[in-house]
């Protein structure tokens, strides 16, 4: 997947990883980048930087996502790369009212279902296309302080696997992005507040910039890797978890306990 001359859509593109991806795709020669966010002013600011197109779309509304895809196809004729990057954290566990659980499922998982449902048919008609699904290291491991985030990010990884298995032989590439600690408000705000789960993430490896994530994405897309891991140690942790789950779980409990004390 070469982004040069590509038509790219990035959801959650007004800030954080999404904005860094949009800027990097443009810098690497994408023909057009559609910056999608509920924050239209933020999306427009990024789009203005890169001569892209800003769209205000609620990615949890399937009709709105269909409209986004239809407008893009009508304007430029194709979508080469669709990046389902919008996401949210909750910082809650089992005791939270269901509204945050439901919202996390809609934003972190169902938005990716709606996007795939809208964009895969036209990609299949062309015989090619690529999906980049932003999940998290939490989708392979866990997020100690955020149960809905952990569950929905596992779902995002599982969806990406299913899409790859189902459509990979029909010209549709799929990569899933699983960073660990990234310097965005999603991590830095709870870290500043002393939240043990965020401290555990920070203790597990370097907190990297969104630009470093974008570097990893470009390299992963070029190799058409399914798993894109900006923190390589996540692969090691994942292998350790698979080989000895009880030992791995005990280690995470110790890490969390140390951060709480």
C-alpha cells in the first residue's frame, strides 16, 4: 500500500494520531486526504494545512458514514485507503452506568463496522482497496483502568482479523494499528491525574509522539503488515500472554499494584 497519489479518508482526524496520519499521508504524496471529525473546526484546520477536505461526520451514525463515502466517491471517484481512527477512552470499570459502555462500543467498534460496510463494496468493484483500523495495544493485551476500552479494542482487532480473512483474497488489504503509550490527551490527562492504569501504561514502555506512530503506519502499510506495532515490545508481551496467560496476568496485577501504592 503506497499512499502516493492515493485518495485517503481519516476519521478522528482533527487531532492526535488522526491528524498526524493526515499530515503524513499528504507529505508522502497522497492525492487527496479527507479529514473527518465531529470537530469541524479542528478538521478544517488540518485540512487547510494539507490542502485536503474537511468533513463533519458522526462515525457512529451508519447513514452519515454512508454519506461520507458516497460524497467522496462522487467527488474523486475512489477511496484507496480508509482509516477508521476515531476512538475514545472512558476510565471506568464495571460500576459505570451503561451509557459509557454503549458509547465506547459505538465509537471504538461499531464505527469501524459501519465504515467497512460502506467502503468495501466500492473497493470490491474496483478490485482493490485498503483498510487501516486503529485499535490499541489494549486490543491485544489490556487496559487496567478502562474496561470498556479494553473490551471494544479487542473487538476492533477481532473485526480487522475477520475482514482480512474474508476479503483479503479479493484485493482488500487490512492493517490494524496497536500503539501503546502515545502523547495524546487520551493518555496524558489521566497520567497527569495519577490514574494507576495510565501509570502502568507509562511504565511499560516509551511514550511516543503521534508523528512516530505515523512513521510506523507508513512502514507497516508499505509492507502490508496486518499488525502495525509502533511499540515493538507489544508483540513480545502478546507472545508472552499467549504462551503463559496466568503468568502474564499475574505480572500485570503486580505492575498495577506497584503503581497504586
